[in-house]
């Protein structure tokens, strides 16, 4: 399968597959975000997910995929460092501001920065039609942030630093997306990069949250473990899909399509969690989807 992935890179067939992978990544990313909601601290949930992910990736890394070449080890280490910095910035963001306000800012600024970075690193340049689609999508996502801000009743006093951290986190999303795309393109086998990346990426959160994990009452451990197992299966499917999409086709285009996750998240909230959508949010979701369609159609 690795040879087939490499062969279709840059072809029309590859472009179609990359579109499907990016949309699948968006849907799974929305499910992944929903898993981190609930009675547990989101970071404890993420630690449980990463622990499950590491246990899943370890045997695959040791016995299934080819081992990394000597040149790939420092690239994998660099990816781990970037993702640790991203997670710390994300924590700083969510500790200071309401999730429903800062999350859209992160996801809206991320693709904008990624498209610019992809042009600088990979010389992938959007035309005017695609830029119009990007702006529509970003305006829709920022519109969600503004809508949620108007409904905010607490936490307004810390919102300025929270939004600053949100933009920084969006920049780090662009950084790791571009860096991971560069790394997976350098790997002789893309699945070697994926599996070893997931193994490395799973180390930080369980260590960081270990004391909080161990302090949980025993009855809560079972539900947290089930959440962790579910996330440990969804996370590699989500992040693996977007990484393969950037390996096969344009990085910026895949990054823009991934941010339709905000639409899927709203749908999950409506259909699964019983949250109200309303006409304003529906219009913004349509705007986001329209922007993504224009980016894809204008290629």
C-alpha cells in the first residue's frame, strides 16, 4: 500500500483520494473533540487517549512497519517537540478563554497560516478563486467565535490573552501541519513516519497528567479507560488521514478541507449531544462548507 500511496502522489487520482481523506479527517476530528468533553478534565481525557494510542502504536512500530532510516529519527524528534509546544499553547488558550470562543479562532487561523506556509515551503500557490474560498471559510469560523462570544456570560476579563494564545496556537497548527507534511514526504515509507510519530506523540500527555490520572477515584477509571480506547482508535485515523492527504496532494488544500471539522462538530453536537444549532449557526456552517467547496472547485 505504501508503494501505491507514493505512486498516486501528484496525480488526479491522488487528488481525489486526498479530498476524501481530508474530509474524513475533519469528521473524525469532530468526534475526537467530542470525546474530550464530559465530566473529566479535557486534558485528563487527552492523556488517557494518548496512553491508549501509544499502546496501540508500540507493537506496530516494533513489528509491522519498517524501522525509520537514520535520517528520519531527528525529523520524528522535531515533530514530537513541535506537537508538545502546540499542546502547551493549546492548554494556555483553553485555560484562559471559553472553549466555544477560542476554539474557532484556533481552527480559523490555522488553515490561513498553513496556506501561506505551504506556498513558502512547497511552492503551492492558491489562485484568486481558492483564496476567496479560504476567506469565506475563515470568516465563517470566526463568525462562530463572534456568535459564541456574544452569548458569553463569564470569563470576558481573560478573553484578550486567551485570543492571543488562540492565534499563537493556530500558528502552531500551521507549523505542525507543514512540518509533518515535509516529514512524511521525506520518509521512504509513509506508514513508518505515521506509526512512529504516533508513538512519539503519545508520550507527553500521560507523563504531564500522570498525578491527576492517579488521583481519580477508582469508579471513574473505567469510563475514562473506555474513552481513552475510543480516542486511541479515532486519533490515528483522523491525524493519519490528514497526513496522508498532505503526502498525496497539496498541503494547503488538505488543511482547508480539514477545518470543515467545525461543521461536523456542530452536527455532532446537534444530533448526538442535543445542542441547539439555530439559524445563525446554520448560516455560518453553510458559509464554511461553501468556502471549502470553492477551494476544491477552484483548484
